[in-house]
């Protein structure tokens, strides 16, 4: 899971909220063998066409990227991980 963040004021408004929310599920990410990588590398964000939608999470499942941005999308990721954990354990 890649989290694109930026210190640019245009993009920084939701960044603290996004990071805080993801840190609450950090232990759960370890359980599903998912790793969270935070980057502010705008060239990488540009590669995925994300320059206008930072912060954005790129969630890779079986090597296939899915893009999530906005608070609702982050909650969907949390729900997905929690449902996966319930199915596994």
C-alpha cells in the first residue's frame, strides 16, 4: 500500500487525517502482510496520474493497483482489511 502525500498547501489539508487513520490499522496491515509506504515523490505520483488528488492511497492486490482518495475511500480500505481479518482468523 502506497500513500502519496505532499507538503504543498493545495494537497496537505487531508494528509494528517489520512496518515492518522492509517496508523490506527498499522498492526492489522501487518497481519494481512500489507505494508504501508509513505512517499512525497511527486514523480511517482505523476506516474499514476495522481498529482491533482493527493493524498491518495494506491492499494496493490495481487500486483494490481487500485487508487483510493478521499475520506470515504480510506474507510473502505479499513473495512476491507477488517473483513479480511475476520475471514482469516
